C-alpha cells in the first residue's frame, strides 16, 4: 500500500478510459462467438454428409428395385412388352405402375418397350373404340383418381422419352401419322389420343403438363426438328407433332376447358409462340390458332405481363434470333387473320397494339429494319456511349416486315376507330375509350415510323384510313376543352409528365404531310380536302404554339438538330426527350409546307405562323451562333416575322463588314472586265477568290470593244452596274444556262452541259455572285420558278408545284386522278404520282 520506490510496480492507466476488465470481457465474448460458429459449421457439415449418404444409399436402393421390376416385367410381358393384352392397362393391373416406376428415358430398351406399348394401346383403342374403358374398366367414376394418375404419368413419360432422345429422332418428328413404323410417331400419336378434350381426364392431363414444364420440353423437341428440315419437304398432311400442338391448343382459352391456372413462364405463349418461324413448320396450326379464340387469349395474357413480358420468355436462341423477335413475328403473322374475323373485338386490337409496340421497341436491333434512317442517325450520333447493335436474322426481319403490311395496318386502325368514328364531338372532350384507342394506335405507329420503311405504310394510312380526320377531331376537342394536361395521364404510352399532345402530333404530322404531297389546288383550296381551310387555320395555331413551346419555352439540352432519331430504349416508355425532338422536326416540316400553300394562295394571315414571344431579347440572342434562339431561327424561321429576320440578317452582315473593315484598304481586288465578254472575264478572274476576298472590297473597271478602259472611279456604283449586267447576261435564256416557264420564271437548263462544257462551274460561280450581291445589299430581280426555289431551300417538290414547271402535264395528271375513283385503285395512283413528282 505504500510507495516502495520502484516505478515498475506503478499501475498502468488506459488513456482511452477503458478498464482491463472491460477488454477481457470483449475478448471472451468474441472467442465464444467464434467457437459457437465453428461448432455450428461442423454440425452443418456432418448433417450435409449424412444427407448425401442417405441420398446415394436411397438412389442405390431405388436402382436395385427398378432392376428387379424390369427383369420381372421382361419375364412376364417380354423384353419389349410384346406380350401385353388389354387387361394390362386396366385398373386391376400393376403393369403401368411398375413400368412407369423403372422406366429410364436413357435406356434404349425401355424406350423401345414404351414405343411398343403405345402401338398396342392404339391398337386396343381402335378395336374397342373406348379409351376410357380401357384404363378404367366398367366404372370410371370409382377408379377416377387412379386412372388420372396413371394417364398423367404415361403422357409425361412419352414427352420425356421424346425429349431425351430428340437428337436421335429429329428426322422423325415432322413425319405424317401414317409413318407409324418409326420410333417417334407412336409416342406422338398416343399424346394426341390421351389429351383429346372430349376425354374426362384431358384437362387434368394438360394441367399436369403445365406444372411440369412439358411445353418447355416440347419447345426443345420442335427446335431440334426444325434444325433438321432445311433440305426436307414438309408432309402434305399435318405431322403428328402438329396434331399434338393442335390438341393442346384446344385447352387454352377455351370455354369448356377447366384446366387449372399455370405459370406464364411455362405456358403455350412463352414456350411455343417464341419458336422461330413456327407457322412454316405447322401451317395448319396457324389457321387454328388465329380463328378459334386462342390468339385473343394469348395476346391478352401477354398484354397483362407488359412491361415485364421479356422476363417471362425463354433464353434467346442466338444474338441474331432473339426470343422476343420470334414471338413478335409469329404473333404478327397471324394477326391479320384474327383482325379479319367479324367478331374481332376492340379489346383484342388494343392488346395486339400494346404487345406489338412493346416488342418492337424492346431491343435496338429491330431499329436496323429502317436502313436509311438509321444510317443518317449513326452519322449524327455524337454520344460518348457506344451501344453494340446486332442485326436480326434476315429471314426473321423479313417476317416482321411482311406481317406489318397494308392490310394489317388498315384492319387495326379501322377496328380501333370503328366504334368512335360515328360519335360526334362531346362538349367535355374525348371519352376514355377514344383516348385509349388514340393512345394505342399512336404508340404503335410511332414505333413503326422509326422501325420500318415508310412509303407504303404512309400511303395506306393517308388514303385508306380515317386516321387524319380522327386524330384532328381528337386533338381539336382536347385543345378546345383544354384537356392536354389530363390527357397525358390517360395515355398509357407516355409518362404522366409528358405533354398530352406529344404522341398524337408525332403520328398526325407525318401522315398529313404525306397527304399534302399529291393534293391539288382545287382539293386544298376549294373542296377542303383532307381538312377544311377553317380546320387548317386552327391547326396552324396549334402547331405554332406546340413548336414554340418545344423549341423555346421547354427546350431540351439535346443539341442534335433536324434529323429524325429513332428511340432505342429498352424500357416500356419512350424517352420523352427523343419524342419531343421528333415532334419538333415533323411539326416544323408540316408548318413550313402549310406556309408554302399560304404563300401560293393566301387563306390565312401570315402572322398566324409567327410566334408571340419574338422580342428584342430573342433577336439579340439569334445573332449569336449556338444559342437557343439561333437554333429556332435555323429550324423554324417562319416562327419569326419577316421584318425581324431581315433585321437579324442585316445585323449579321454588319458584324462581318465591321470585322473586315480594318483590312478593306489593304485587300482591295481590282478587275478589268470586257462588256461584251462580261461572264467569261468575271469567271476567269473571280472564280478563285477566297471567302475573305469575297467579303472584302471588289473594284471593277470596264473595257470597251476597242480595248480601252472606260473612265471613272469605282466607288461602288460601277460594281453595282457590273452586278446588274452580269446577272442579266448569265440568266438570259439565250445564254443557255437557264430556261423559263410559260410564266417567264427561270430554272436551270437541264441541257446546259451541251452548250457550255463548264456549265457546273458557271452555276457555282453565279451562286457566289448572288451571295456577294446579298452581302453588299444589292437588289437583284430574278424571277425564279417556285419548284426551283423549293430545291434551293432543300425542300421536296409535290404535285401542287408541278404547274410552275409544266401546266399541261399537271392538267393531265389531275384528269387521271379524277378518273381514278372509277378505274384505278386510289392508293396505286397515289404511289404513281408520288414517284413521278
């Protein structure tokens, strides 16, 4: 207790505030925990070892018992059960129980015995005509559980035998039932015999098949059979395997059937309909599937699984043959038959549109079907993330393309709009049924536009359906009743925060624009086709507001301009930004085309095309490159009043002149031009000028016919005189570079190359001179033809532009168009006119 003077005995203090007793307690708890875990692991290890021993001992005992029963069965019935009689299948016989117990699908003798049993079974049934009595005796109700169990096991054993030996039997699966001498046919025919929907146990058998993934086994059997038929000819009569599928199909979605509920992963839709080119191998099955209600049942079942449908499908066969694409091809190939049925319902069309839309946008590889647009997109794609896209198998791609034909589009559109086309507009806007129909057809068509070639699709939608008037009626009601906000929540294809007008406009604008390609002046201005002038005025106001909102008010950060971008998302909903970008493009193109119609003959005020938000702030931004206002100016210049555009243009020219003003005195270019050879001299001396030289000062002195330079100093007036003279000479039809229409309007001479060897260089030089005139503010009065101005603006020429080139040809085509209603199918003539123009 007293200090001894030895510092080593001094008590140690833990500066952390913890005592040694506390540390010892924690160590003890940790050691106890580790020891407990070690003992638990040892117990688990011993338990697992005991289970493994019991399992292998049990399997050994089972194999021994199976061998004993197999030997016993061989002694009584023969090695291949050739000594069987009718009583062996009865309820009092143990033969089936014993055989099914020792049967091994990998044992060749067992398989041959099963085949012989199936042959004898068919023979006994043919003799008596009573398959139920063969298994149950006189009273099926008293032996029902036993009989059902035996039949279920027999059916499943046949399927397992076929599946286990599918590679050896692959050349037999697609043979006709008459080929009963081969191994596979008796097994398949017994399946047809025992699953007949007329039998009392059939639903229980099919339910047992569902629960044990029998469709998955049938799928692999069919895939193996199809791999072997490249050089084979299908039988004229349906194969036995096709008969099996036909019998099973009677239990799917049919009213008399009482099959229990099954997991969609193992059902007919996910396992069988995902087999590539299913209907090629089973052509008779296609008609049965499409006309007996199975199609509607399967499509509805899959529609309820969206957006998780992909998770319910089997593994892809290969990268080029994805399972979802096989499902899409098989569904679409039979959809035309189903839609043509008189009893095809609105709900069926809705489900079909939903499934097709989802599967078409489920993988980027399908976007490769539209070769042209995707090549344009890849050129403009500047994203950092590179997505590896694998092209679909060519035959599978062709199956999908051919299935979405004109007939399919016509039927689908007419069914969706059939019940609502006769309903007058409501004071409260469209009802839920109409919203659902518009959402379904617009979602489907939007994906189609980004996936398939558009020529014939657009022609059918424009001239053989009521799509344009129905969509306009729908949009007009929503606009007048101010229902756009609530509409976005009711359209299933868009997310709730997307504008309600987005999807209808994405479909309406390209189709209506396609219609305007061959509408003549009388139809548009006098007859009000396809829309009345009053409706077009309302449409212009709506499109102007939408475009201004997209480009200016709610402008997205994406800066990829003016080329359509197909959406490649794998989610259920499309990227809203991508749809907005697409809509801004098609709306801009349609408004520009309507403005051309208005310029040709005014039917509405030019100010209807002008946005309300163009002010001094907007104009100041538009002067600078890569600003939002400058993008609006480039994509939709008609939104900006002409005076504002002139102001922007002159301000830009003034900025350029100011930049070159300090160099003007030192970079002057002086040229001597002969008046009687003004174009040749100007071309030889000025064609090589750089852009900086053209933006600088250019001085000209004229030389008369005697070679003497005319007196005078060029302070700008002589150069202006030079511009007037050279344009008068170059654009004179006598010179051969240009021709004139009947209205004395100019356009390039198609035969100019026969007159001037350097005609292309002359055209390029004339364009440079006109640009210089605009730069210097010199007015050049050149009456260019309308169709030539359209080409200068990088626009397409349509039927209504033809009178400015050849009025007589235009009159003849309009005459043919008027007679087409009596002699030629309108779509055929429309295609002719489109291709001609």
